[in-house]
C-alpha cells in the first residue's frame, strides 16, 4: 500500500522489488502526479490505483486515504505500507519471502512488525551519480549511519520515537528535536478497527506499537532502506517546499533546502556500506528475535 | 519387519500427501488421521489422491485442539488401526503432517531392526523438566483444565488460580509416575499394544483426558509401566521457542538438517520447496549410518531463544528498549572515565593513549562539543560531535559510543565543566571504572588569567557541581568501580594510584614514562586566596599554603617503571 506523487522514475524498480519479495497486490493512491506515474501504474495488472487531487496535508499526509483503503480492502490481510522510496528488509529476506515472514508472525501470534527507516546516501555530492529508471537505488546510495540513533518512548501511543542518522547529523545538529522520526511499523495484519495515526510511525490500538521488548530481550524487526538521498532529492525538496504540504509547516524541507544549496556530502569516514540484512543485524539496527 | 507411520494431519494436505506417499512407496504402512476441522471436500480430495496406495489407511476423525485430549484419542485410534491392519509393523512411528524424513527410509528401517525391542520416546519426570511454559509442570497432573488455553486464556488462568487457592488436587491413578516429553515417539508393537490393551486403560484414559497437554504425558507416562527398554529421546528433531511453539524449518536450513543426521524433522514450512524436493528425492538417499546428532541445530535455536529473552547487552534499538533495570548492563562493554587527570597532568590524553591499548577521548561531554580522540568531528557509528545532538539524549550518546566500539576499550575525561546529565548513568553503570582526582578542576583556574572575582565564582560553581557528582558516585545506587582521591592526597604520591588505574586498563607494553604534573607552585596560596574571598574549597583536600612539590620542579629524572 502506498501513496505517491510524481515518482515515475522510481516505480519500475519499486514494483519489481516487492514483487520479488512476494507481494500479491499493490494498492496505490496517486496524488495528482503529472509525470506519467498514473498511466504507468494503470498498466500494471497487480496494481489497484486510486487518484486524488485533494490536499496531501489535509489528508494528514496521506494517512487518511490509506487508512480508508485498508479498512475497505485489507481486513484480515497482511499489509505493508511503504513510500516509493522505502525498501523493506527483514531477517532472512534473501532466502525467505514475505509469505514465510507473515506465516511465522501468524504462528507466533504477532500482529505488527517494526522496521526502522534507514537513510541511505551516496559518497560525494547527491547529484554526482544520476538515478536511472529501473536501477537499484542502493547502487548509488549505498552508505548509512550505523550507530547514532536516539530513542525515547512516546507515552501517549506506547511506541518508540527514534531520531538520528545522517539527517539529524547533517541537517539538524543544532536543533535535534526537529529531526525526523525514523520509527516505522509498516507491516500489519490488518483489522478494520486499526488505524495509522501519524504516517506509519504509530497505530491504534496502542498494543500494535509494542514491537519492542522491554525486559531485555529482542523482538524480531526489519529495516526500511530509504532511498531519499539521490539526485532526485534537491528538485523534490524544492517542489515540496513550494507546495507547503508537509508535516510541521515543512520545517524539515526548509532545513533540507538551506543545506542543499551547498550540495552537501553526507558521507563520512565512519559511514558503513550496505552489504545485506545480516550486516544490519550484527550492527544492531534490526534483529532476528527468535526467528531462526 | 518394518516400521509403520501414524500421521496426524490438519493443514498443508498437499505436503502431507507427498510425505505419506514417500513412506508408503518405501514399504512402510501409513495410517493418517485427518483433523475433523478439515472440510469434507478437502478431505475426500486428500483421500482419493492417496487411493492408489494399498498400504495407506485413514482412521476415525477427531476434532483436535492443541493441548487437549483429542490429540491422544486421534493417535490411539490411528495406532490401533495400524497395528491391526499391518501385522508386519514392528515399530510404530508417530508423526505429523509437517514432518519430513531427512534420511533414506531404508536407514531408519535398518536402525530400528538393529534395536528391535527399543522404544524411542522422550520420557522425563516432572522434576527434571526445564521446558514447560506457563509454570505448569507438576500441576499439569493434579489440576483440572476444562477451559481452552488457546481460546479462553483468562478462564483457563482463573480456574488454575482458584484451584491453587483452594489447594485442590486430583489423585493420580495408583502406579503411575508422571513423565513428560516430546509428543513424537516411536514405540514397539509390544509396548504400544500393552498400553492400548491394558485392562485399566479406561481408568487411565479418564484420568489423562483432564490432564493439561496429555499428548506430552500419556504415552510418556504409561510406557514406563510396560517397558524397561526405553531410549529417552525422540527420533523426530523438533525444537521449541521460548513460548513453547515449535521452530519452523525453511529452505535455508537445508545444510543444517542434512548434517543433523536425524531421521525426521518438524515443523517444515509448507512452502519450503527445496527441502521437500531435496529430502524426498532419491538423490538424497545417501546412506551415512551415522547416529542422529542434533547438536548443531540445537545451538542455533537456543541462541535464538537467548536473543529473544536476554538480547544483546548494551544495545538499544527499535525492537529492544529495556525498562530501567532490565538492560542486562546499561552499556555493552567496560570503559574508563578519568576526572581531573587531564587538568593535573600535561598532555595526559596523549600519554594515556601511548600507554594503554584503548581509545582515549578528551572531554566527551564538554559544553562546546564532544572531544573525540584525534579531534575528529564524527566518530564510530557516525556519532556526531555536536553538543546539541549529544545533550538531546546523553544516555543514547554514551550507549551508542560503547556499542559502536565493541572490541575496543574506550576512555574519556569528565569533569564539573561538562554537561552533567550523564552523571547518574555513569555512576549506575557497572561497566564504568571512574577515577576521580577531586578538586583538580581548580588547577586550570589557578592558571587562568581571568579576574579573580570571576575565578572565585567559577570555583564555587564547579565545586558545587562536582560535589553533587561525587554524591552520585558514592550513593547506594552506584554500581561503577569508583576511586576518588582528593587532589592534595593524589599529588603527595601520584604514582601508586596511576599504576593501579593503568594496570586495570591493560598496558600495551611496559610503562616507560610518567606523565608530568603541571607546576603547582603557589597553588596553596591560590586556594588560600579563594578562602580569603569567602569561598571554601574543600574537595581538593588539605593543601598547605606554602606547599611546594619538589619533584615537580624538574623533569622526572628516571623513567617510571612498573614491574
């Protein structure tokens, strides 16, 4: 399930990636794209497409649209809610498909599965290597921050609030409170009574946010590789700033635009280059939990 | 002589069919119990799919629910049918629809032929069972369990509580000693018929029908009445997680399963095509003659249980965020904190990093920025030196630093000028070794050329902060290894405390040089001046006004040697 606007160049790889993982069907909301995204999606036999020209901001950044679709069509199914630049990684993703994961979650009576957003970036300026349609974005943006994440508990919804990574490091070193949230719960065995509250950061009822262990153990979790920082990013940031459709008066995008003028290099000598899920598990960014 | 299989089937009928066919084609009779919950349509399709095999039978169907007597009833009925219809069967092997043979059927037959009288059934007395879930071991046999654990957990728990409160106890039939074990067994005809044809069977059945999870205790207990030839282990490889649910095997377990040399494994994921294709093909029929050895698989699964229950110490992440006190170690590894050393010694950090095999940072909690080793602006894990980011969540900063540098000891400086939010965490962390020269913060003030009134103010502020920090270090909650020397005492004899501190860190090579103490000529007078201005500097101990440290006037003539 996804909502998007003007992501035509990303779509082929996005759809193929999730097809290969074993996604059966895509539910997509197109928010008034004018770059051919809509036509492309309409051609796909496994995509159900909804189109809207309504305000992204007033739909609480697309959450209302997706909640409604899930309520109508996803009751009793496992739903993965991701943006077109988010790529889901989970333990054993190289040898077990999504069906294996959801079967295991079912057998373990687990209803929701967490996957932190991991911002990926290239070495060198963002526009040094242009992204071509169909390309694996992580051939370009293959680097990430492995150990600078900050976690607090959100008492209202019982979820963890995670900040950090290159965005906190490069864009918000003086104002960490504004750094974007990285906690996500993208995979849920949907029930019509469920609802995402703020993006896929947290849900109601609160029990669905209990994707972490509080007694020292580790629950199984995954990662959403975030292909945000490509050459497409500067244009996107400017466009989004003009549209003023983003969270918290688009503070985030203002900070990006300010920095992007200097064409920053997010890479540092302590950056890690992505290899596979096992690497992420060893680094402690995700966990196998008791799935073996 | 041969072995016959009883199969309990409730889902993935296509896989069950595949396995039943495999056994039947290798001359092993199979009796299948299909759960009554399977629809009539699916059932008849399943039956007709196997109708070409004359050594496959279907037994009377029961509606089975986990943890209840119905499972025993199903296995009884199927076993009776098998024993009656296939008189050549010497052993009966109880399996499920998600079992998969890992070795050639002929090998299993040979193995059993060599042990014609042996019963393979895990059977352990309740006192010796570590694996029970929910705290019910002995009580499985002495309480009643009329409510479903899966569907009516609250009633189940409440009824257990009531029975405990009123000390209710069922009587165990005479002669029975409760035993538990894996529900997957392989029994000889002789033993199994003795159990099924026992004149007292009705009594035993009535009793066990109210026991909790009787399929793990019925045969396991009764077998002790009729046979002394018991190998207390299951021929079926089956691992359980921390909640008592069986682990599932996937394609990527292929090599592990091969090397386990076990005869049968469960549970297999129904879509594990490679496993089914691989183990059911004739190519897999390599006779090894080895004894089953599930040790390697055991390790993998017990590690999974440990990860789920204990986790990795010092790791905070999206799916591990322990409550206070449940961290299993606030940080992941030992580290050392030095307070006052870099103020008292010249180039202390350089000296320390030359002496010990550790990473030596400056004041990581300095108000301006985190002073990482070598003046780096970013450190391991891409940790930023931004003070704002660090102070936004100081505990995350510390735990991240220690986690990111696993395998390398970290040392850093701390003092009253630094951001103090981390103070209690340091004190409470058993991984921290904290060495304090109290009052040493006054030395830089002594050297500063600020106005004396400002110095006095600053001295009062720093002393107050350090006193509070020392309270934390000395408190009842402190778990760190703490050593505190007042400045006056330390400078009297600096070598001994230095040596102990350094020894603990593990020297890279023999210490060949001592760090130089900055000149303290006139420091006593400086403290006296502070006193004269109405401030009371007490943390540095008793510093005589005219105190001069002769040994500090000149460079140390001899290298500092440690045995």
